[in-house]
């Protein structure tokens, strides 16, 4: 029996880098360590870090005077933060370890430069997402609009009426991005529109690889949190290619029995699934089938 784990299963490059940085800091630092928001949406990882003394900070205002006096390290997660947040953390006397994904940092740079050049900024994405909140904090708030759907794109009217720079949240769907950009481009009165496709292909790569792996597998296992939308999407994609697809959170959810018909098993995992869990599942499958 062949067990194949998708190369793109689990953490993307930016998340892996951020999580590693936290463990690294926990190893080398003696003082208090905080992550600015949970480092990933995975309770086990957050709990594991808590045991190593890493606390989650929701905002800089949460720091008490006592904590400020003690100082410590704040790790910025892959989503990034606004310019103001860096400043406030510095003013609070904290050392900042920046684990913002380089692809997100690039967006900060783009919107800051274009904003300084008098462009109005349009961010295609979800305004409630921390990454988008962070991006908004690198350009002029009076000339920044977040657009998530067709209606909002139709309603968009640049305040300056002239120059517009459009970027995207890294995890936004490319097709939808193109559709929304087209709606804005059709408004003939905007003189200069710069479209910068800042979508990261990690999600798409994971989905494409999952589909081709599921296609050649007799049994497909998708690992990830129940409420993780990217894992749900992976499951749907795999289920279409392989009827025998399981959606599990950990090995505890997996009840396999020898059927004798399984030659190829495929495993993939959502963006917040740690390597450890993927390896456990792999080991379990090997012993059970
Ligand atoms: Fe991950 Fe960075 Fe892309 S956090 S999804 S590699 S933008």
C-alpha cells in the first residue's frame, strides 16, 4: 500500500516561518513572550506555546503598566499589522519580532508607496480579516476602500476620482478578484488604475495538489479543524475526485478497517494543521491498513 502525503499539506511557507519563529524565541528568550493574536487558528499549537510561556496579546492596550515595565518580546504573526501597531508596541517598550509573511509585507510596501503618490487604495478582500486590517494601516484611511463583493465594487466611487491602486488579500479567490477589478475598470471616469495581483498561490497549489492526489487514491484523508473553511474546501475538492474521502481533525476521528481494496492512500491537510498531526495520521494509517 502506498501512502502519499501532499507536499503542500498543512502550513504554508509564511505560517511555518511564523510558528517556527515563536518556538525559536521561546527557546532563546528569558523574559515574557507574546504573540500579537493567536499565531495560527489551531488550539493545540496555541496551548503548546502557552505551556512554553508564550501568551496571546489581543491588542497593545491589553498590556498593563506592570507588564510594560517588565518589557518582553511581541511576535507579529504572518497576517501582519498596521504601522500604528508597531509604533504603539515600541512605545510600550516591547521588543518586536516581525514574522509577517514577506508576501504581506510586500503589500504594505505597495499601498504605502501608492498612497504617498496620491493614489486611492482599493483592497479586494474581507475588511474583518486581520491581514486586511493590517494593510489598511499602511495607507491613508480617508482614501482606502475594502471591497469584498460585486455590490461593493459597483458602489465604489473614488473620492479623488483620478488615480486608483488595487491590491488583493493574499488568500482571495483569483477569479473573483478579476471579476471585481473588471467592475471597477468599467467605470470610465477613473483616469489611472493600477492593478497589482497580490494573491498568494499557496492555497491554490494546495487545492490543485489535493485534487490530483485524490484522483489517484482509493482512500483520501483530509485533516483540519471543523470550522476551518479552507479545510472544508479541500474536503469538497477531494470528495469530488475520490468518493472514499474522510474529513478528520486528529487520528481519534479515524476508524479504518482492512477492506483489502486499498492500494493508494492520499493525505492532505488544511492551512492550520501542524506537521505532527499529519505524521500521526500517516503512522496510524500504516498500522491499521
Ligand atoms: Fe501563507 Fe504568506 Fe501565502 S502566510 S498563504 S505564504 S501570503
